[in-house]
């Protein structure tokens, strides 16, 4: 649903953090699960309004193409006698793509200035094709697109393509067993993996069939929300390129976001892992983008006006950021050489650092109490064999010096 909202907003509205720094709602999302755990159905539900939008625009494209073909069959003299001018060849203004070459994607985007979405059932096919056409170039394309840098494609047999304000969101599913493929070909070092929001539920099992059906009112409400967002006009400047409406953060929203960023920066600076720092850094950008998405969702539901980003939207975004943070660390721990300590949340990292190399249960409980960690949580923590060696009754040694 975040993805569908992102694509629907496109270049209609951007968020401004401060003068000169604006962010769009671009998201890269991977839904992870074992085969048969129903990964695709939720994504299909979320993007159905966009698919229906593309069906309507395709029907319009076909009617325009029919008129174009009819005009093309006439001679210039015949068109003049009928008072008809030769129309421009129509283009299908589609919003979702699933099968494409990089050049074709850029060409579609050059006509769909609002922005487009790439939606693939098997996300592995997306990143495995990065070297299919020109080694390294497609990886750079997606790194730049996430950062909203202009796209330029020079073509030998056609006019070049230039997109000064790209908007391409990506979503798809991936099997748990293939997740390690994401970390190959330098994707953990160049920041590509850090740009992907990971959805990876714990203990996800294949469900039994049941007769539960989704309430039609939910389906109708969701279609209305997406329709409202798609109805937002994309303003164009004098060069016929998007000129998005800009939303700034109100006073409370900005204070909350700034305070969170300060804490997040401290976690980056104190982390012993470059991988963890990379995750946290990209999530700062997502905190802004998700705040924009929540504000526009609120508007689409008739709960607010589009006159700024509220504290409520920021709080909602930051809750999601913490979820995506945990998910990213879980994935990184599987595909990289993260220390067991780096996998811990910040409060447990602080507790571990506060403990001496050798300590007793009693001494550890006192330190935990000073840091606000409950007794039961601390005792469960001691059972982490990757972190502690149980020397004898009530005596422990830290395994990570």
C-alpha cells in the first residue's frame, strides 16, 4: 500500500526539508517470504487501482491510435479538404511496468512525467538483469534514480532521452532462500541494498485455505484513496517538465524529525559496522519520504488539507522507519559478516558496552537496572551464546571484546 501510494503521488507533490533540499515519495520495497506464504496477493491488491488506471489509459490510447491511423491513410490533400490536420502519434500513458529494457523504461517515463512504478512478482529478476545489457550501467541507473538524479540515455537509432526529474518506485517479492543474492556483486558496499525497504515477517507460514473474504467496503475505500491521489495535478514549468507542489514540515513536525535524526546520527557514529551505518543513513531519507506519504494519505482520506507535513505524519513515518530498520539488520546479518553485537537494538548494545569483560549476574543486574532494562529481559539476554560465555554459576565473560 505504501508502494501504490508512492506511485500515485509521483511528481505531483514533494517534501521540502529546508531550502534546496527536497524529497519525493520514491520507494524501493522488497516483500520477503518462503514459497507459498502469500507474498504476491497483498501486492496485487494494493496495485489493482493502478492497473485499472492503466486499462483506462490503454483504451484511450487505442481510440487515439485509431484516429491517427485513419488520418495517416489520407493524403495531405484529402486531409485539407476535410479540414483535418495530421495529429501527433499517440503514446500510451502507462504508470506500471513489469517487463522492460532500461531504454524502454526511460522512454515510457519521458512521456509519463508524473512518474512510473516498476512492479515485479519476482524481484530477483530485477537485480539479476543489472548486467544483462551493459555491465554496471543499470546498477548505476537505479542508484541514481533512487536519489532523483537526472536520467540521460543516448540512443544510436533514435533521439536521446533526458528526464530531469525522474520518479521511479519499485516493488516486488523475493523468496527467503534467494535473499542472499541481493548482497552479491558489490550491492552491500555501493549502498544499493540500503535503498531497499525490506518487509520480512517473523515465523511466516503457508496459510490454510479459508472462506474469509475481504470486505467490499475496504476495496472501495482503497480505490477511492488511490483515485484521489492520481487526481492531483502535476504542474509543468516553462520547459514542460514537472514543477511539484512543495510541502514543508510544520514547527512540531520539524522538531520531532530533527530530534530523531540527531539520535539516528549518534547511532551511525557509534556503530562499529559500516553496513549498519549505511542502513541508518538511508533511513533518514526514508523518514522524510514516508512522512510525505502519510500526509498525502491523510489528505486522500479527507482528514487533512495539503498545506504542510504534520507532526502526526512524522510520528507515523518514524514508527515505520524503526520497523524497516530491524528488518534491514535482519537481512544484512544473513548476507554479510555482521557482528552479533551489530544485530542488537541500540538499548541492548548500550547494555553490552556497559558490562565489564567479566561480571557476575548480580553486577550485571545492577548495570541493567541503571539503564532501565527489566530483570527478565537481562536474564534472557545472558542466554545469547554468541555474546556471552557462561563460566560458572552466576559468572559470565563477554565474547566480543
